[in-house]
C-alpha cells in the first residue's frame, strides 16, 4: 500500500509545466554533451547516512571549484549547478524533495536540460555494502532503495548508471530507518573524507571517459518501463536494448 501511495504521489507531482532553459544554460555549443549528476538524499539532512549522495555531490562541486554556485530552481524542485568538464556540460542536482520522491526532481531536470535517462548518473547510499566500499551499477533494479525506485518510476526506465556508496547495515537492535537517517559516528567520519574523495575520482572518470560518454544502448539488465500519457510525451525514450543477460 505504501509503495502504491508513493507511486501515485510521484505521478501527481510530475503533472505541470517545466520551465524553459534560460541564461547560460541555453548557450550550449552544438558539439557539447550534457550529463546530469544527482545526489539522492533528504533536504536538510545532508549529514545523514541516507544523504551521503548529496555529500559526494558537494565534494564534486568543490573539486570543480563551483561549491559556492548552488542555486535553487523551483522548476526542478531542487538546487543545481551548471559547470563544464572538457567539452561536456555537467548539471549537478540536489533534490529538495524527500528521498522517496526524489525522482520527481530528477525527471523535471531531465526534461528541462534535455538529458536522456542513460546520461543521468545517480549517487546514493547502499546498505548492503560496508562503509568505504564503492561500486558502479550500470542500470537495473532499484534493489529496495526508495530514492532509486522513485527515479525509475518517474523516468519510466531503469537504465540510469549509479554510484553506490556503502554505509553498512545497522548493528545490534538498531532499526534500519534509525540507522540510515542517523549521522555518521566519529569513527565513521574518520574514513568518510577518503570515501568522498574516491567517489569524486570515480565520477570524474565516468564523466571524462570518452567510451562512457558515448550515447549507449541500454545497459545489460536495463529496461524501459511502460510509458503512458504525459510522461511518454515529455520524456525521451531510450534506445532499443540489443543486449541480453543480467547484471
């Protein structure tokens, strides 16, 4: 019932116009490529384990020298930075919506900046990996992550590559909800800075590798979801999958 309710909320929030591109966002060279990097999390809880994706995005913005350039954009229900890496325009996004409906912000940004789902890189926490472990996932199921599930439902596809940042499972009798919404312990904070730096290295590698930057077919295991109504009209459909197998 809860999952159905969240799906209905996602769809309801997506109804409505998306603002046009303005200012420097519109002045993209014709040979420039554009990518969207999203830090999933809860607004106002940037220091929690569940919002570690936002912390990674902040570290990326610092590395790019644009950490003071965040600005609110009501058209995408989030905060954005538009920057450049080589000949690629990078849009950084921190949703201002709760984790369970982060996908609404991501889908709106995808439409506003004309970015295909396969060119959207999600950064999020991963319970099933210990703190310090990082992994890239090339599309596929949400694996129980509500923020990713929201993105899949709103974009109507699961092809988005993801950087999964391990936060580990709770110990003892601590509930999962309390664990993910809690802050990193002092011991965890000692290794967190290294994790953020390594995460940024991986993101920059993904964003500057020419093979990764090609317009790919659906990743192995990726699939387009059924599109209906306004979302089919508003979101560009990914290319047909010619690969087989699972990841």
